[in-house]
C-alpha cells in the first residue's frame, strides 16, 4: 500500500493553487523555449548584410545558437544544485531576471560577436530557470498527478514552438531583427510579478555541494568538441590538423570530466544514476531526438525562406502544424503509455521521426507545400510521444528531493543533443553545400569564391551584389542546397533509428495490471 507521507509534505494552501502555479511555471518555460523558436525564423534575416541584419556567416549563426545551448547545458547541473540548496523560487526569479537583461542587450547587438556573447548571457539565466520549473512542479503535485502535470508542462513546449515562429515572423515583417529578442522583456516582467505572488519556495533538505571543477570541465569539453565540428564544416575538411586537434581535445576533456565526476564525493553529474538502463535509455532517447530535430530545424528555415522564397512570417506559419501536434498530443501521450507502455510509445515516436526525416530527403523546389505541412505535423506528433513518457520516466526515477538534479540531467541531455545536432548536421550541410557549389563559382573573383561557398545565403548575397551577372548562380545554389539538405536529412534519419533501437531494447514495456505501483517503486529503488 502506498505510504501517505509524501502527500503530507505538500501544504494544503499550495495544493489548492497547484494548477495556477503550473500556469506560471509554463510562462517561464515559454520564455526560454520561445527564444529559440523565434531565432529559428530569424536566422536568414540575421545572416543578411547590414542594415537589414548583421551579415552573420553560417558558422556565426551556428555559434549564436550553440553559445546559448552550450552555456545552458554546461550550467544546468550546477543550477539544479543551487536551486536545491538556496531555494528553487529564488533561483527561478534570479534566472528570469538575467535572461531578460541578456535579451535586451542581444536586441541591440552591433555585430555577430556581440550577439553570440549576449546569447551566452541569456543562457546563463535560462540555465537556472529550466530545472527550477520542473523541480517546483514535482514538489507541488502528488505522484499520481505528476504524469498529467508533466504532460501539460511538455505541451507548453509545443505552445512556445507555435507562438515563436509566428511572433518572430510578424516582428521581422514590421520591426528590426533585434525585436525577436526584445519581445522577451515584457514577458519576463509579467513572469517575475506572478512568480513572486504565486510560486512557493522549496529546497532539498540534504543538498549536494557545488562542483566548480566539474562545471568547467564539462563546458570546456563541449565547447572544444562543438567548435571543432563546426570548424570542420566551415572548411569542408574534417582532416584539417586544427579541426582534428580541437575535436580530440574536446573528447579528452569530456572523458576527464566523467572520470572526475565518478571519483568525486560531490559530483554535479552523478554517474551512478546511469547504472539504471531504463534511466539511461530515456536520457539517450531525448538526446538523439533533439540531435535529429534541431539539425532539421536549422536547414528547414533556409529551405522555406531561401529556396522556396517565403517571408519570415510565412515561414513561421508553415511550422505551425509541428507545434499544433505537440499541443494536441503531449498532454495525451500518457494515455498511450498507460495502454501500450513506455517502450512501444517512445519507440513508435522515434520511428515516426525517422520516417518524416526520410521524406524530407525527397523535397525539391516545387514539392507541394501541403506535403511539408503533413511532415511537420507528424514530426510534432512523434516528438510529443517521446518527450512526455521519457520525462515521466526520468523524473520518477529519482526521489522527489532530487527533482532539481533529475530535471537538470534531462535538460542537459536535450540541450547537448540539440547543440551537437546543429554542429554535426550543420557541418554536414555546410560541407555538402560547399562541395556542390564550388564547381559553379569559378567565374567569380578570387576574393568572393570563399565567401559565396559558405552557405546558400552567402551565395545568394553575392549573386545580388553582382546584379544580372549573378542570376546564373541562383539555380545552382538551390540545387546544391537541396542535395545538401537531402544528405543531412538522411543522417538525421539514421540518428532517429538508433534512438528507436535503444528505446526498444531498454525502456520498460507495459506492466501487468495492478503492478504499475510496484514498477515505479522498483525504479526508485534502483537509483536511490
């Protein structure tokens, strides 16, 4: 029989307003996710030369995205521990305030370098927001309501994905490119007021010690690894000595991080959690699906805007089915889990993602746009049936007091998977594109060839400057990009299939009737 002790730990006043608290937590989640979804639509505009954009190269755009994800991922462990130690509400308020300041500064960036730096500052704030939201959720809902609350929380991601591209497109149609960051400021102010009023504070009664050495090793290792991958794509040469040295150095530093954490008596990443195959498989599924999806989102914007000629707003509207599917299915995914189990639900979601990426590899300049809409809807459906069940498995695998650590781990793997997806698949895209367009750039002046070969936007920018002479570059640029997109989509397909194999092998199937409680108890005991 289930012990009534956990229920008594939630004050009645907090329990009564738990759904209002969830709404406020989703608002803070909305801010963090909204930023990335808005930026996806703004990529092309920011890469346009001044005064319209910043003239950022493809590698600078990748860094504008990855500066956020790497700092975010690198600090999540420590952010979760700080929240457990000093109180999740305090950390939540401080993180949102820093995120708002970073957003205001990013909106006024005068160069790609400044944008990258201010995106990193935004990530510093976001790193303290994300784990605190899920940790607070786990401390205001009883265990039987947690799957439903997490499903609604995951649906908030879908809402942000829906609002972000359309909001970003509308802003870019009427204001300067920096408005996609400045829009965060009023949302931050509203969130600060509501959180101060509604959200209760909570902390771990036995918090762990902070781990600055582990944080430094993880951030340095990830930055070196991602820098090497992006540089290799930029040069279209992964055998370059600097590229290889940087990638190897990153791997070695990350290996040192794991060894240090394993021997530390206060690790930021407790590697003992990964002895549980179910926990490890759920983490792997999250990382792999975001690896595939973030890479696809990156090239999808250039496909709709540069190749198909849609405006930022139209491009945002085109992504609406992906978000709509998440809004519809994320809160309901738990019903499929109850009927078919985690293994079947998550594996089916990853197979669906793999299938949609394979279809992406067939898209051409004149592919009917309704087919793109169907693919986006199915992508969102697959994602909803991966995120909700894996989030429930991860959060319920650890004791309630470690909710901050579980949330941090989940989000770290998601962000690292996404950062590596952008780096690896972005580099595949850049390498394939450069190889495809190089043969058509011979007529250009020597100084323009390298610039024009960096990305489709760079080629089209050079073509625009050359006037009538440059028109001959447009069709070859589109052809080279489509080939590169097909190669990249197939790589993403392979990654999603690997994820499906992992979940099929290691996630639990549907437990026999009446044994769900025992299974959950075993899962907790295995990692306690």
